[in-house]
């Protein structure tokens, strides 16, 4: 009898396989980034159709084969429906999961990255938070979580509030990241710094970011 494993995670991406199946990339608490097959997920009425779509966060019951996982069932706690029905919000969300996919590794401890992604997706759904700010915080904290945070750029002068906010983002617990707003001038400087970080540390073209840049 096969032994099943239970993981908690979020769907980063999915791709069609064959006529009815899906190949899903999950970021999980227990096993880092993994790929799994969802048999019949593309059939009409499949119970795995919605739960294997990007942004779906919850528990996934899998069995482990010799070279891959197979999803048997899922208990989704958050579909982030607000983003699915908002095209620009969905573009932000797709960029966030694409950046998480870049950083995540299989069988690595990705608890902080998963927590950051989940909290950031929730922040995108909060009407009181500017999405440009959420994007900056997510990018800067992603670099810090990955152990690459370089601090304030030394070749330019920034407002004192920008320096304070940057250090707050890098050092604060993830659950306290989205508890503030900033002035337009500080936001512009944070965007400049986050953009520098992305150019320095991310050597992959983010397709979702290019789409987002045409919209915002």
C-alpha cells in the first residue's frame, strides 16, 4: 500500500499534460518547491480543477513515486478570489509567484519564503495598501530572505525615511511587513532600490513583470 504525505503550500504554476492532466509546481512548508501531477484536473467537473490553479493555498495530499509526486486531493483555504477577478491584481500575483519560483529550491527550507508570499498575496487584496508599495516590500524582503540583502545603496543619497523603511523591511518579521504606508517620494525611492536589487540578484526575465509594466 502506498503511503501518502500531507503538505501545506501554494500553487506557483500549472501546465497541461496530455489530454486531461496538469503538472503543478507547489511551494510547500515541508519540502520546498516540488512538482506534482494532477490526473484528470482538466476534465470538466474535476475536483482538482480549481485547487491546482495558481494562487491556491492549502493542504495537498500526495503520494510520492520514484521520480514525481501525484496530487490525490486538496483542501484549499484561500483561493485569493479578489485577484482572480481583477486583471491588474492577477498580474501582480503572477509576478509574485514567478519571483518565488525563481528563489525556491526543492527539499530546501522555504518556510520564510512561503510565509512572505502568502502575506504578500493577502496584502495585494487589501484596498488600503498601494500595490506599488506591496511590490517593493515583497521584492526587498525576498532578497533579504534569500540571504542577499546588501543594505542601502552607497552611491546615492536617500531620504532618512527611506533608509528607515528599507531597514524595517529587511529586519522585521514577515507578519509585520504590511503595517505601514509611505509618502510618494519615499515610495519612489523604494521602487528605485528594489529595481536595483532585482537587476543585481535576479538573472531571469520575468514575463509577468513585463506585462505588469505595460499596465501600471
